[in-house]
């Protein structure tokens, strides 16, 4: 598994913090955006992502975890602007490698998102253990409001959900009444992840909503509305 680590993100919305990118093969088959409407497939990020691994770009997983372990205490960082966790031959989260990262990052303030199915008992156990350890907060990525409720009920980690690009930015709730906060970096011109840090809050009760964005935002919005 190959990963890159940029110590100073060039993404204006993220801010000037470290950000990693994991090779495409890390993405689970159950991700509905895989090889289709994922924002990370396009533009400069897409070109960067396509070069990771295969001897072109990046470091191996062990070397990456070692670099994370060398972060200063309290370092804010984002894991995986694209990509997901290493997986087993059965397509599940690789517990050994994922916990290797979680332990390396336990002194930091990191966050990431995963599209691995948390309803699977194995994946659920790994995510729960990683979030219990602290440091790197693993957000569960839902693709509908009903799914967001389902994931929140697991109580293993915070939840985010993708919404159509024209979705209202205020007053949103899930069917079960959970508050949805639209990503502040999408609704406030000068806001960055470095300033906001909402996705790094492990025990938050609200769902973070991401409006469809990127090259495929129109096509993705139609899918979500359907």
C-alpha cells in the first residue's frame, strides 16, 4: 500500500496543514463513487492520485506510519484527501495496518473518512477500536440520510453524508431528527478545515453534510436526488 504525505496542503479549503493521499486500490468496492463520480478522480488531485503506487510516487505504509509517529504532539492533519484504508484480500479493512496508523497517530489531532461498510462486523470493530484509541478520528461516510441515521446508531464514530449540490445550507435533519451541519468550508468563503476542525471532533452529535462538488457534481447530485 502506497501513500504520499504533503506536509503543507495546497488545497485552499483544507488550509496549510499536512495531508495524505492513499493509492486508488485502497477504496472499497462498496463505495458508490468508486471509479465514477468521486471528486478526487478529476483535476490536479486526480492526476496526483493516479501516480501513487506502481513505482511512480509515494512511500510504503510502514514508512508513512513512521512519519506520522514523528509529528509533534497535537499536530492537526487530514488523512486521505483521496483513498481509504488498506484492505484485506476479502475487501475488508486491514486491521493490522489500520491500527498501526492509529497507534502512530494517537498523539495527534487527525481525521479521515471511510466508505468501508460499517455494518460489517469486522469493519465495525476496527473503526470502533481506532476511534477509541483517539488521535485519528475516523468519520463514517454515508450516501443518504437514512444511511446516516443507520451509521450514527452504531455509535462507533462520527458520521458525514453527501448531499445534492443545491441542498439548503440550513435547517437540515436526518429522518431520525439528527442535526446536519453543512461543511463550513463550503458555506463560508474564508473558512478552512484548519480553522473549523469539526470533522476532528470524535464525539460530536451532529452529522456533517458535504454538498456535491467537483467536476462530476451535477451527475452526482442527480444520483443523490434519485
